[in-house]
C-alpha cells in the first residue's frame, strides 16, 4: 500500500476531493441502509414471540413479558406494574384474569389475592430472545438431514451444470460444424421460458424414468441451463483462436484444449454460472417438492416450509426458518465474497 | 494471473465439497457418486429403513397446530404393540404440498400409503376402499357415515376410504372485552336469532368506540357460503348444477360484503390484499384489533395458545338471514391411497387410529371438533382449562347440529372448490372496482362452467 | 480478455497465500478428474476424428436439454390442444384450438375486461408494464451505482458486497422480508406514524402495490447487474478519459462520448438477462401480494401456475395454451434483441 493520497486519486485520473465525493458517500450510505436494513429487521423479528410480532408500533428489540415463580403456583406467573387506588405503583403477579378484573398476588406475600381493574395494570417486559422460534420447529424435523440433502443437490447439480454447459459452450463457440447454428438457436429460443411453465411434462419424464423420490430427479433436469450455455459461449468467443491452434500444433487433443486451455481462461464466466447455479438450486422449492415425497429426502426449503398449515401460518416460525435458510448461503458468501464479487466483476461479459 | 483466478474458482466450488464431505460419507465431489442412493439408504436413525419383515407405511400430512405431534405419539404406541409395522409421517406445507403437488403425485401413481387431505371430492378417485380389510365396517358406518359420503367418488357408493381427523364448522368469534369497553351489549346474549345486519351494526359501534376493526371474514368462498345460505342462497339449480346467476340469496350476501368493504366495516386487506389465495384474518383478532371474526372451529386451538386469557374471546352461534342461521361443515380426512402395496397394514393402522379411545385422545389433545358421531354424542374431554376455550368448543359442537341441509350438500359437492374459488376471486374484483357485482356473478358462472367442464 | 491490471499487486514468489495453496490442491483433483474423463474422450477423438469432436462436447448437454427441456416443451404444445384434467397425454381428449379460441375470445384485445380469459390478458399487460419499468429502472440504477463504485473510494469492496448481498436471497425470502416491512403494522408504517404521517396500507392501493413490486425486484437483482457494468467500466482504458480531459470535455461529455458507447456491449448483455428475469416474474410477487389488490399485480406466469396447479381442476390444456402464447411473444422478443446485438457488434 502506498500513501493514502495516491490511493484516493487512483481512478479516472482526477486528483481532487470535491463535492461529488460527498455525494458518493451519501449515496453509498443510503444504499447500504436500504440493502441491509430489511434483512437485519428480519433477523431481529425472528427472535420475537408471536405476541411481540403483532405489536404496533413494533419494538426494535425482542421484548417478552416478565414472569416469576410464586409459591403455591405450578406455572410462572406474568408480572405487571399496577397502579393502586392510592396512586402508588406495585409490581404484582397475575394469577388469572376474570373479565375486566385481574386477580393478582404480591410475589413477596403470595397469600393474599388483590383484585385490580385490567386498565390499571401494565405488562412488565424484558428483553428476551425467543429461541423457541428456532428450537421448536427444528426439534420436529431432522435439520441435518435436510441440510445434507440441500448440499448434495446444490453441489452435485452445480458441478454437473458447469461441466456439461462448458463442454457445449466450447463446441458452439469454437467449432464450425453441421447443425451448430440450429442447436444454438434451439437453446436460445428456450432461454426465456420460465421453468414453472413446463413443470408437469418434466414431472412425467421423471416418472417415466423412475426418478421419483430420488435426488437425481432433482439434480439432473435443471442441469442443461440455456442461460449457462449462452453466457459461457459468449465469453468463450472472446478467447483468441490462435491460442487453440498453437495448442493443437503442440499435439494437444481436443479434450486437453478444453480442460487445460479453455476452462482456465473462462474461469470468470464459470464463476458467474457457479453462483447462479448455487442460488437456483439452494433456493429451489417447487420442483423438489413435486419429485420428493419422503421426508428423509427433503431439501431445506421443502422441509422448513412444512409447518405452514391450511388455516394458520405461525409467523414467528416462518421468520425464524427463513433466517435458517439464509444462514448457510450468507456464511458462504461472507467467506468467499471477495472471490465472488471479483469473479463477476472481471467477467466483463460481452 | 490466470492460474490464480482459476484457483479462486475451484476453491469456491470445492469448499462446498468439503462441507459436504463433513456432513456425509458420500464421495460427492468432484465426480458425484450416486448421492441419491446413499441418501436413501443412509436415512437418519429416527427413520431408519425398515428391517426385514417390517412393513413401512407413509403418511403425507400437514399441520395447523399440534396434531402432527399427537399423531406421532399415538403411532409410537401402535408401533410398540405392532413391531411388524412402521409408520413414517412426511409433513409438507398445505398450500403447495397437499393442495398442489399431492394430486399430481397421486395421478402419476407415486402417492403415499395414506394422506391427510381436505378436498375430498377431488382426491376421491385415488382413495382406497378399506371395507374388505376392516374387521368391523359397521363401526365405521355408524360413527363416520355422513362423512364417508364426502369421500366417495360416485354418489350412492359405500366405500370406506378413511376418517375425519377433524370436523370443522364455520362460525364467528367475538372479542367480548371490546364490547364491554364500548358499553355495547352483545347481541347474542339476548337473542338466539341475531341477523348479520344486527351483528354488523353492533360490531361497528364497538369498533368506533374502541378504535378497532368491526368485522373480518377469512378470504374464502367456503366461509362466505354459510352466511350466503342463511341469506337464502340456493347455489344449485334443479338438476343439482351450480347456478349463481339469478340466485337472489347469494347476491344479497355478496352485496352485503361489497357494502361492508365500501364503508370500512370489514378489514380491507384480508380480501383485497390478495388475488388468488386463501387469507386468514386471525392475526387481527389475536392482536385485539377485531371485534367480530368469521372463521371456524379450527381457530379454537390457535386462540387457546396465542390469546389465552389476554381478553375474553368466544365463539357465538352463526348469525341468521331470512333462510337459516347456518355455518358450513368441513374438515380434513386421513384417507388410504389406492396405490398402496400394503392395504392390510393400512387397515390395521386405520382401525387403531379410529378406535374410540384413541380418537378421544386425539380430539382431546388437538382441540378438534370430533368427526366421530359416537364421541360427538358422548362429548370429548378436551384438554384445556381456559373458560374461553371450553365455551367456544361447546358453541361449535352445538353448531354442528344446526347446519342447514344445503350446507351439507355444498360440502359434499365434488367440485365445490371450483365454486368457492370463483366466488372468492371474482367478488374481490368487485371490492376493487374492476367489476360490477352483476358482471362478477356472470364471471363466476363462466369460471365454474369452464372448471367443471375441464374436470369431467 | 478484460482485466483490471494494476489492482492485484503481484505476490512475492516466496509467499504463497493459503487460498492459493488450497486452490492448488483442488486444481490437482480437477486435473485428475479431467484426465480420467480424457481416457474416454481421447479414444473417441481417435475414432471419430477431431472434426467431429464438437458433437461429443455438445452431447451430454443436448441429451439432458432434449429430455428435460425440449421434449417437455413439445409435450406442452400438445397439451395445449387437449382438454380435461388428466395428467398423462394419452388420457387427454383432443380438443383442437379450443383453448386458444378461449384465450383470444375478446371483444377488444387491448381491454382485458372484454376477454373471456380476462385474468390472462390482465397478467399479460401487467407483465409488459413490469418489464418496461423494472428493467428500465434497474438498468439506470445499476449504471449509477456502478459509476459510483468505479470511483476511487474507501471501502469499495465492502460496498460492492453490500449491493450484491440481496442477489443471494431467494424470491420467497425477499418477498417475506418486504411483506414484513410493508404490512399495516410493519416497520415502514411505524416510521411514517412516528414522523406524524398517516399510515398507508400499501397493498390495498393498486399503484402502491405495483410500485413496491417493481421496487423490490430492483432491490433484489440490482447488485448482480451493477457488478457486470462495473466490470465493463473498468475495461475502458483510462487514457481515453485523460485525452478527453485535455480536450476540455467535462464529465458528462466524457460519459456520453466515451463511457456509454464503449459500454454498449455490456449493457446489451445486462438487458438480455434482466428482460429474461423480468418476464418470468412470479414467486416473489405471489408471496408478496398474491396478485392483488384485485388483479393489479397478476402476472402471466402466475396465471399459468394458478390455472395448472392452484385451481383444483388443474386445467393443464388452458395453462399450456397460455404458455405457448407467452412463448411465441418471448421468442419474437429474443430474436429482436439478438438482431439488435448483432448490429451493434458491427457498428
């Protein structure tokens, strides 16, 4: 690292700090808030109890009502601040509520029941992380199995996608052969068709092969992505033919040209496709749900959605499980963010 | 330079591989060696593959509350007594799992052995008739008779495909605490026959006094049907085919809904905030923001947990119209699927689950209205303490006996979902001003005609 | 090849960083696997000759593509001429063009209310509107962000990651996050109330709903296109700006005169990719608004999905016909884009 002064003046050859720098930082700060705050809010909210989630205006921190064990009662009793008729405020525990009247006891002297109008009491709250939003649904199913299935699907599918897409792109970019234009047009013309549109026919094919309840049925169908072939081919077009020719003159087979020359040179574009593929596969929900009906094969997205009922959606669980699906991909990103962003940024796709 | 960039890419890919190998013994990367097979044989200890001689059965299930846990408990006891059968519950989410993908799996012959379903008419053709495998079919007919009709593909059949995990009946809840705070009398305290308009007036007064919403109804044509039948809706023509155009009772109820959305009586976002799906208004009620909530018996367990005694909530009898004071029956059934390879084992599980003792425990712990006539008569000993809960359960149990015959017919009609969804989505377009009510009813009829034509 | 030449300082040869060592280890695995695959590929080359090798290279992709993309699409076209709700094509009665007739059964094609399948046409026009404004807005914002990130600023790689992070979120998660913020009792309304403003129930108002649907999908996708545009910007040689500077051009002039034209190819890729994503808009909106209020945010793919799955009669024929109509429109669009792309290459 050379001096700070040089660092600041490196780009575009303009050497002065001026008003546009302030604008720049203002824009970036605003952008950071806008990009991160929603996610942070989700994480904060996922630690709130169902009751706290429904409060308006929402609290920033997860509050929960304080409760206390009182002698003579099996369950912890909720604590309230009660304004007494003489104007003093006492901390009382509520035994039960009958209509507009709360029956309270003083935790210090549990013998005597004090009757209080419910409008004179106020919940005593404390900050508490509602870990049960996480632990309760996770106890119901085998999180590790779902995680493993998701990882198997994501990794296997990404590797297969990269391999076969790059092979096809290489052929379409670097060879003149009969039918190449036809194949390319065929692939391009399906680029825009959303996969959800052909869900049923693909399911029929899977059933025909007998891949129901088989992870291959999730991995393979999406592997021949038109987007991937298109991206890689466009990138490989920029690789000079002279490189390939000189490799051939050195006696390299076509396969060697592919894996020793083309693949390393296409690394940035492959990185983009890898990210795409990981995102698609990790987040895929509907397709695994159709193919897999046995819970030991469920992926994370399918498994974690399973507590949504016909008539009720427990929001505290939904938010917590959403955070659970975010967590692994966020961790990977945090570790590899430099590779990922520079990978894309050096693609310069044309 | 290139080498380094390339290296970063492989690192990215292969760190995934490392994570993978840490979690499993499958040699996955770089050449994925049959992860699927490995995953299938390497099932977790809790769901280990059945050893020789043990029949493995699968139930596709969904949860609205704690019923999955209760079922697992009951089945654990069954498995202890019947070591030759093992039952695995595959829980999925309702909307995409049960409603959208299960029928496709069933059609392809890839279904489970048993499934918990709600659209009985549509799934009926994939159900297995357990009658030949049951030791005592008379018990089923006596206790589940009227509900078996809902599961039969042909009218007049005598198949016994399964039983109701719960019977539901639609009806309103009120927040009595809000009535007390507003100083407004609860109409049903003084009369058995409160009309929908009277409830709406009272709820509006309470809402104005307490700064809350007056009414809400789940976004569902099924919820609307009870009130509509009460207002005199016929739904069917003389041939038993749905006919909404010219059905004055239906139009009257629809008009009430339109008015209530226009004047702010109803929480607007429940119906208007969505275009193609079911929406519950329960959060508003749980949060104490809603005076009158048209939902149904299934919410009792939810309110028992999530409201508790924070305020006085209770179910009230269904309001009246000129024709009736009815809600709609409904519910979910656990049914056997006709592609099962082990019908005898399925029948044994079913017989165990439907025995009176087990059923009693199931309903008591889930707070479901019993779909078992014997138990309904005797009364289930619900495991709840709150007076609000007990009162609501008894109101709903009483409502079951007061349902109009047309309500049962509607529930038994195999294409009722087509009808209800058309009602729901087209009516919403009236609330937003995209259609007039007459246009909407015309559209409903067209949607229903197209849907039924497609289904036959 | 593009590059950002002076950015990565050359490493002193004796200090090999850890990630490079790990990378080298994996490179060996890669090389091993590729060599093994070569034992298959090289005899094939001897057998069929180098000129026919491209067929070997496209074969695996083409097989999977044919089986799981092309064949299903053809089946889909066949479905569009059949009725009923059976799954297997042999069980489905052939109805000819009936499904298409129903789609085009309109008094006026430009007024969805007059169509029998009004939801399809509402979805169609909603999608067109969405594509124009989402893609337009996103490209402008991504461009702006890329230009800002291209300045020499402190913490650049941090900001790059910040803008990219939402790209990783699944559409469903994105929708849940924002639904939670925008609902009646959500964070944004709390903010409005604390500023003394009225609460707004965003999803009850068609204009607000459309605005947020567009805003949120820009939020979720912008980072990716920003990075691509950033790469394009960095490949523009700096001395061109210096020359323009000496000629007395101001920043706006050099942006118009140098940056935009040289960025054109990159912009085209961005345009193609973002239009593809925009046309397919579905899951995010489905969770966020369900298509509401009314039908203000119903999009074509949602219509297809509902017709095929969510409605209990599962009218595959109708859904397939709608998807074929959509497919034809998209095909024409793609061809126009490719043609435009080719012309700009020549220019």
